[in-house]
């Protein structure tokens, strides 16, 4: 079975890889590009641990084919910090202890950033519904929601 | 080892040609939120995947004849950002946006939700209630069909070999008309509907219901248009009695199964409860239109 | 509650965790993130039947698939004799473990492994699995705990005779054992009672639901030395268990722990690790196995579904005269449900003179149970705490006042044996009573429930080392996988002892060859027991630093004190010396005796028992049976919170899991005994929009047996929620849910059945 060649942009850099047609974008990121920050928790779009941005839309990378990345832009957790400067969400997640085991954290961060990029002042309810596709089994979500609220306040103050 | 081909044609004609050629071995790919899960769990093993997202017509949202034409591959997140569509058919858009998570919304499409053939698809009862039709392209040209005619059984549709749903037509909304969709799920998000109800009502100046459509999901082998439920409303002022008749008619139309998501008894009862509640929202909207 | 008023510099503060940066940037390596050159993909063939005899396995066609390098079945593992062996933390039946990892002769549940393949790609491995022909003779099955106890029920094991009954039965059954704990004379206690409440309570099986599926990479060298990289709650456990299952010495296996993406008890055993080792041994190449989510649900440890009978008697003024409970817990396919722990914890929060708990451990055709956060306790507490709520209603007493009147205190003799030393149960009830939440107004269809919970907490074998680097920083070698911030608490305690900044302490989690044995991360033991080892190792470092300073100053070591990270003369009599900092002593260590380090190995005793009391408000939709949790407060005696944020996180996370258990999580089996919902779509763990903020109150009654007063905190908070939610539902709509989860169809059916309009109280 001949592999497909895909040219794409990941975290602002041009990347190329070979993949099988039925390989998911998540598998390509992890196995072909070595970007293991996106995690597979379910493989069915139910946990959000594989969240990435695809052409500016939040998606589950386990529910996109790698071949679909051709000519498109992918953003992952690995591209979230600006050099050694953490994104405010990354910082507030640490300050608020919004992670325990940390496996869901990359997905939450990517999803939360997508929210704050479009709505700088979401209500608690909006945060909870926006993040409903990201499962966390450790925290009960309390500190995650607080970390997003705190980052939102800080980002509004900076803006 | 089996091989899979991936194609991303730029026109409807090419897509149809490829789908017609490969027949059952081909699957169109829009958002992939059902297709890729089914492939991964090896429920299906297509040999040809036809990605329809490079076809501009399937990604367009445009005004047409006082209503809207919505491409079959438009993701929920995109339609939800279209204020004009939301203002005209809030029930349809709400139903579409209830499918899955924010992440799923970035990909899932009306065409996929319908053609996956699930009796529990959220957007289908809402589209049925709103009188939405779909445009279907096939080897013999194009045809228009009401949404309620598409799904015939779980996982099965009335589409012929090589046929592809290209777009949906959301008709112009009559005056004093409102639609709404409600579903029941055990959690607040992320579940498949246990019951889904779409209701659209039209009122006259005096508040009497002059037209209604009711769509039901997850309570029968396929999504249903329920004329008896609509009849319970037409000619009434949507008083308590009419609402009780609506609930009874909605419940009576159910032919559900017991499964891991709910019991027959539960579905039948809750279909009535949600029909009443959705009709309440739809009539509020109708009054303010 | 925790602040610097305690006089500590670091204990009780909330610094950023040392491993945090890697976890917010995607850099942290979890189980599935490791790769090796030449690595093969391992996949496991699983039984589609609930119960069947395996008459034969033909893998010849699988081996013919291009890219397939090895196939293993039970034949590739040594047959282990029946019976328990002592390993590490306690008795373990390795025959059962081996048969669970790879079925031998019979498959006992849907998802039970029967063979495994290693191939150059996942596709090749999957194709090979399709081509393995297994000849199954399907047998009748049983998945319900009460049905499995019936005479004539399908028998899982022909050699299983009930333990703990006299005389020992002469016929095998599915009842593996009967246990009993009692104090006083229960019937005499009931004779004193003015009021007796009785009830039967049922819970469904639930899964730990960690987001990270089990994953391992194994590599077996030509000399038989093995390396395993994996996610687990204990690398030493993985080493010992794999060694037994493969028939090699422990020392032949080195286990390198990855970060762990949640465990909650479910990663206190092995599944894929020995299979990856067997495949690697056969293929001569490294093999990686990562479970799919459906494999996690079908074949890894859920906890028991249970049936619990409770009877409680009390006097009119609210003194409990007797408590009696009978627990039936399903263990899955092999014995070992946590029923004994259910018996021991059921009435533990209360001071009772007459109390009895009888438990039955029952095998059924479901996956073998694994530990789940306070194993066995939530189901027993659901029964007892629901019955107490009924009792409070009958007595016309406030349910918290009833608990307070009967609370266990210092000196109370628990039904399971010991007398409690200093405990903080009363304080949790008082804090709940005093909380504003307890008096907040409720609207229509809303109700408030309370419940308490007890957990032993454990100590155990623990090791730790503290190394001083030449630059004046310190490394804490903490042998326990960090599931929820334990690196932070270890660094805090080490910094406190050493008197240096928290940021100057860096904890690492080593492999099995780099530090002596330590028990698993479990039993809420790490911050307590491993923390004690860290404190001990750090104190050794301080002693060494004092002796080095004494050398530099040429004084007796008794003349040197360690204060605030510096050696100082104990008094002016010793002489006038400028203080020597840890950094200065580290820098000069070559001249004073070489590198500075401490290492401690202990078997920690004196884990302080933990108690919690939760308050929950719900709203019930009477037309759909939906329950919405409106407000939740978790109060717990935590001894002392080393890092309060992560302690609060334990309370919040435990409460969320308990709420899921109470409302929507359950294993659903088909008539054929196959699992119907092996995914996060239909196994419904709470999502963010399902929950409110979860308030916490940390009550601190220090554990006198720990240098900083630590009690374990992780397990208690999952115990009260089941009953707290059920009691809240009762008060919202008048209907008592005796069967959890109170999913909408189940609750609506109960509401409709109880249509006699009885006003909610």
C-alpha cells in the first residue's frame, strides 16, 4: 500500500511526512513528526486529549485523517508557548494547580486557548460547555475552570 | 493487505463519478466524525474515501429565495457563527450545534449527520420540523428531497449509487413562525440523544396556531415527521390542552427500543415531555417574530 | 487553613509543581510516548464471549501475514500453581494474575486476552489477529452478583471452594470467601432500639476512567535481561509481577516509569507489560503495546457491582444501638473483590458498641476487579449513609447532628479491630454544620444531602534519597510515580528540612535499579510514607552538613546547628564563625569528605485514618428524571496539607468521581454477557458542564505519627458522594434511590412508581 506524501504547516513551520490513508492526524503528529504532546485517550472524539487547531478550528486530531492536513495549518500544544515564554493559560494552569496527572492538560490548553481567542470574557458556564469535550478524571474541573478564568482576566488586562 | 484510496475532488461531478464507480466500497468524507470512528473500530472498511471538502459548493452558506442554502459539509462551528441563519432558524442551528463537543463542531456537518443514518441524529428532527429539503447530486443529475425522506433505517438512506447530498435548503421562514429543538441526554454534553424533538409552529395575529411540524429522533428506527403531533396544535392557541394532546401524539408516534441509552418506557414518556417544552420555546419565538 | 502561621517556611504553601512545565508544554512523556528503534507493534486478541472453553488456537495463518514477527498465547507463559505468594505488599495469586493476562483453557469474560501478535505495523498486527483461529466452546455465563451466588449458577472455577465458612464446603461455587467483622452483640443492640431502619442497596460496576490507556514498551536482550518502559502506579510492582509471570528473577527486569496519566488504583496491577515482554522475548525486538479505549473498559479493572443490606437501630434520642450489614461484592472473573474493606469501613465513622459486617466475595463473568480509590468503601458507605439518612428522618433529627451524636472519637474501638488514636471526624461534621452551604436556601425540586466516609490510609515500605549537587541544589529521588503532584509535596518537605528554597530542590522518579524497593503509589500513602522517607533522608543530609561544617571550623559536631539552610555555631562558646550555607558546604565538599547525600529506607507505620463529610445540593427534573448537582462542599480532616492546592484537588476529584458513580457511570452488559458501553461516549464520566465548583474545607487535625502531621487524603473523598447525592435526591423529590447510578431512566421509573404524592421533606 503506497503511502501518501503530505505537505503541511505545523506550529508555523513547513513540515512533510508520509502516511497511510487511514492514519489519523493524531497518529501522524505523534509517530511521523514526533509531536507526542497530543494524546490519545479514546480514539473516538470523546475525550479531547488530542485537541489541535486545524486551519484555525478546534478539532480532535484523532477524528481527522492525516492526508487532510495537506496544504493546511495545524497548531499543537508544542506551539503554544512563545519560545521560553509560556502562554498565560499555561502559566495559570500551573499556578492554580489545574492539573494532577497531566495527560489531559495539552488538550485542555489548546481548547481553552481557542475559547479565549474568540471570547476574551467567557462566563463560567460558557467555559464549562466549551470544555465539555475535554475529559479530566483527576480534578473535578474546578481548578481548570478557575485557571481559564484567571488567564482571561490577565489577558484582558494585557490587551 | 487491503488498500485504501483517498481522493479530494474539486467538483461535485467528479465526486459523484468516483462514488458511482466504487459503489458500496466508497464513502464520502466531510467532517469524518462518524466515518473515522467507524473505520477505526473496523465497523466499516471502505476502499475509496472521497473527501468532499475541496468542493466549494459543499462549504457555502448563501441566501436563496428568502431562505438559505447551506453546503452539506459546512461544519457546525461555521453555521453557528452565521447570525442571519441563527436568527431565521434558531432551532435548526441549535440542533446542529448540540452534536458532540466544541471539537466535533469544528468538523461535523449537516450532510454527515443526516447521511450517517442514525435515528438519533440531532440535526435531523430539527430540519424535518423546519421543512428543510436537501439537494442531491447523482449520476443522473440533481434532485431535491425533503429531509424526512432520506433516512430509511438505522445506517441506511434512500440515496442511490453515486448519490451525494450537496446542500440543504432552509426555506424562508413564514411570519410569526418559530422553531426549536430539544433533546434528552443523561449528561449535559457529549451524549447521543435518548430522545430528540424538533418543533416548528406558525401563529396568526391572534395567537392561534395555523401551521406546525414536529420531528422526532431516537424513538424509532428512523427520524420521524409526526403529522398527528402537528395536528394537535393546529387550530389551537397552544393552551394546556393542546400541549397535552401534542405530548400524547408525540409519545404515541414512538416505536423505540430498550438499549444502553434508555428504555422504551422512558423514551415514550420523555418524547411527550420534550415535545411540550420545545413547542413552548417555538411558540415564544413565533410570537416575537 | 494552611498558612505560614504554622511556623513553616514551605509546608502549607502553594508553589508551582516541579514537573509542571513539562506537562503544560506537551514535553512530558507518558506511557504511549516512548519509542525504540526497530520497535514492533503488539496487539492483543480478546475473547468475544463472556465464558467459553478454548479448545484450540491456530495461529499459523497469522504468522504468514507479512510483517508479523511473533504470536504468543498462554503456552508462552509458565503455568503457575494455584495459591497465594507474598510479594512486596502482600499476598497475591499469581496463577489468577497470569490467567487474567492471558487466558489458559477458558475465557472468563468479554475482552479476556487469548493471544497476542507483534508485527511491524498496526495494520499487519490487526490483520494477523483476524487470522488467528480460536476454537471456542461457549458456556453459560453469569454477570450479576446475586445470580452468581445461586445454586446452579454457571460455575467459573471448578476448584473454587468458599473460604471462611466452617466446615469448608465440599462443592465448588462462585463464592470465593465469606468474611465477618463484629463487635459486641448485634441482636442485643437491636433489642435496645426504639427505631430500626432497614434497606437494600445496589451499585453498578464503575471504572476508574483514567484518561491514559495502559501502555508499555518491552525489550528483552539476548542475555535475557529485560527493560520495560511503562505507565503504572509502581515500577517495583511491575517488576515483581512480570518476573513471576515470565518465570524470571526480579533482578533480570528493569522497569523505567513514565509519567502516569491517571490510575486511581487501576494501575496497581499489570496487563500489557508481561505480554509485551513475552512478544519481545520471542521476536527478539522491542515491542510496544498501547491499549485502545475499548480494551481498557473491557479488560482492565473496574470495581465491583454490589448488593448491600443494612439494618440500624437507635434510641429515640438518636443513640445508635446496633449496626448490621451484609455485603455481596462481585470480583470479576477471579476472586479478590474489595468486600473485606467494605466490611471494615462501613460503620467506621461511628462509635458503636454492637456492630457486625458480613461480606461475600463472588466471581462472575466480568473483567477482574482492580483497586479503585478507597476500594470497597463507597458502596458500603452508600448503604450505611443512606440508612442513616432514613433514620434521621424517622427520628426527626438533623442528619449531621445524628452523625455528631454517634461520631467516632479518640479511643473509639472500630468494628474492624483497632482503637482510634487522634482523629478528626467530629471536626469534619462540625465544620459542615457551621458551613454557610448547610443553611443556604433551596428552591422547588431541590434537596440537600449529607454523608460521611472513612478510609484507613496506609504507610508501608518506602525509600528515598536526597543528593546535594555541587551547585548547592538538591535532588530528591522519590521512587513513587507522581499521579497528582507528589513531586511538589516531596520537594516542599525536603526544602523545609534543608532550609533551602523550594526552587533549589528537584525531585525525580527513578527506575527500579536506581533506588531500593518502594511500595506502590496507592492507599493514600505517598505523601505520608514516602514523605517520611524523604524527611529522613533530608535529615541525614543535614547531619552530614553539620559534620562538614564542624570539620571546616574544627569544632565538635555538637557545636554546630542547622538553621535556615545554614550551619551556625550552636553558641558563642563554640567560637565566632560566619555561617556556612548549604551551597558553600556543597562547593567545598571535595575537601570535607566527598559528595553529600542521604538515603532512607523505612517501613512506615502510623498512617492517620481519614474522615470526610460532604454536603450536596441537587435539583431533580420530575418529568425527565434528570439530576443536576447545584452545589457541593467536601470537608475532610487532612492532617496537615503540605501543598493545599493539590490536597483540595484530591477532594474535588474524588467528589467528581463519586458524583459520576452516583448519577451516570455504569457497566452495561448485553444478554450475551458482552460489554455494551466500552467507550467514553456511553460510559458517562462527568464532563465540565455537569459539575459546579466543588468547595473544599481542609480540617487539620495533625497526625502525630508524621513529622508534619500528614494524613493520606486521596481516597476518602470518593466515599461520601454516593450517599450524599442519593440523600439529596431523596430530599428533592421524596424518592429514595436504592440503586445507583440514579440515571434518568432509573430515577424516572422510581418517581413514577412512587406516584403516591408524598410531599418532599
